C-alpha cells in the first residue's frame, strides 16, 4: 500500500500546521475504518449464501448434480449435513464468512486488512471458489457493487470524521 504524507509550513500558523500533521497521522491508520467494514463483509456473505451466489443476475451458483443431490438428501436425513443448499453441508464455510469463528481470518493492521476463510482449516473452500474439472466454480467471496459502495461510504465517513476531529482539536 502507498503511504500518504501531508506537510505544511505556514509562518505564524502553528495551529494549522498541527492540524495538517494530525490529519497526516490519521491517514496512516485505517484500523477503525476496517473494523466497520468487517460486519458489512459478513452481511454481504450472508446475502451471497442466501441467494445461492446470485447477488447479480449472472452469478447464481450451478445447481448440485443429480447424483450428488441424491447423496446429499440421504446425508441431510441422517443428520450428517444441515442443508440441501449449494455450498452448505456442515455450515462451517458459511459460518466462517458470516461470523467470527476459529475458521475465520480477520487480520486488521494500520493500512491493510485480510478477511475471509482460513484455507488451511477449510481446505475445500478454494476448490469451490475457483472450481476444478469435476467441481464447478461457485464464487462465494467477491466484491458486489453494493458492498463496494458500502466500503466507499464507510471510508468517506471515517476519513471525514478524522479530518474534522483534527481541525476542531487544533484550530
């Protein structure tokens, strides 16, 4: 990630210089903003799973094959699987993306964040995300236009709040 440096020198305006320095420091730490994005990510994933991938018209997940659907019916009836929905057998994958579990990754640093499923714990996640010759691609992590707009809104609000705070505290 790039770094933002704001410098100012205004003779006789120490307060203004302090405000600019404070703004510059705020632009080096996005943790508070990232923390507000996490629940929005969880909501987006809930929608993706709830709509079977169809958050936009052309990306609904492919239905289960007839053979697998018959196997899954038996597994659901036996209590080994919890749902007939595509990509939901035990619920671990969905849970790791819609709430904080031991299978989730939520790593927030000053200028970057990582959020998703721990592929070392849920090894089949990448298979479904990318697809293989045998298993169709069913993307469950992607940025919908709705989520992108929400991220932009959160960033704007967070940055505006930080800038206003620095100006009000120093001028």
